[in-house]
C-alpha cells in the first residue's frame, strides 16, 4: 500500500506568507524561508508553495526567492501561481521545483497540461481544482476563487486526467481556513471516479481530519492553518495516523 503523505501549503502574497480564509488572504504568516526551515525539522512530506499574487496579475516569478526556497527545502516542493507557459515550467524546474501546479490557465488552455505532461512527465504536473458548493451542485472556480467556471469538479478532474495530469489537488473554498474538516463528500466522489492520486485541501483543524480524508480516498492531505497557528505538527500527525494503522512516511 502506498504511504499517505502530509503536505503543508504556503501562500505567498509577494512579500510574506499569508493565511487563507475562504480564499481571503489577509493574515500574515511569516517568512517563507524561515517557515521552510521549520518544516524541515517537523517531518512534513512535501511543500506546496503558491504565489497568489501572480495568479491575479501578469508578472514573473521571483526566481531568486524560488531558488532560496528550494535550496533550503529537504522534501519535494510543488510551485504554482498563474502558470501559463511551458517556459515558466522549465524555469521553475531549473530553479529547483520538483512539481508544478497548474490551475486557472487549464480552463482556457487544457493543452498546457497535455504539453507539459509530455515534456516533463505526468509525475511533474499537478492540477489544482478550487470549488464551491452552490445549492446542490459543486462548481469549479479559477483566479483564486474569483471566477466561476460552470464546470463540475468531477467532470473537470476526469478531463485533466485524460490530458496527462499526474495528481489532482482538490481545494474547497467553503472550507478553506476554517479548520472544521475537509469536504469529505466531494473528496470521496472524485477519488472514486479517477485513477490519479487526489490531495485533499481546505479545512484541516486536527489530526482526525487527516484520518477522515485518507479514509475517503485521499492520497495526501494538504494543510496550512493547523501548522501555522496551532501547536500541532506533521510529526505528531503521523504518530496519530500510525496508531490508526495508516501507512505513513516517518523519520522518527
């Protein structure tokens, strides 16, 4: 059985890390480089670094910062934020990224996922799906939750899989930052309809929430607030999951 992964999410606003709350990112969360150094000692499996400013405006990545982060990072790091071109993926990989997250651009140009997967390998390409529940329906959103795409997340996940994506990160905007648990209903449905690893994102507030995500089909659980603003750690989360007989990677 493949081991379950714990991922920490870092949101970068161009000058500092911030905390998300239903995709409103106003609370400062500290230095990116210092935070990565901390996670190196706390047994996190992977890091997800998202430039949320670049998602909304057309600007270059700060490649000097990316190189600083990847030099400090002892685990695989996924970089995302407004990626539109193959050359950006090439530059980020040369700067030390292990995986690349594509989100908003895929709705306009799904061929970007296909082309990137062929050029760099599916294992390198992660597609982010942000969504809200509206009435009885789930709907995809792009541009950091600002633009409604009128697509069902399950159908969109299938299209991304068919286009060569290697992983899907599924983020509930409704649950983001509230620390009241993941959206298990859609997580379970997506996990059962595609053959890719699904990363649960949005809502973790305790170790039980990780367990519930894995029980509902997640291959990995991404979180931010639980690590940034409580005493809970990836290391202790793994101890909890081991007691629940879930396979995890451990360095203790």
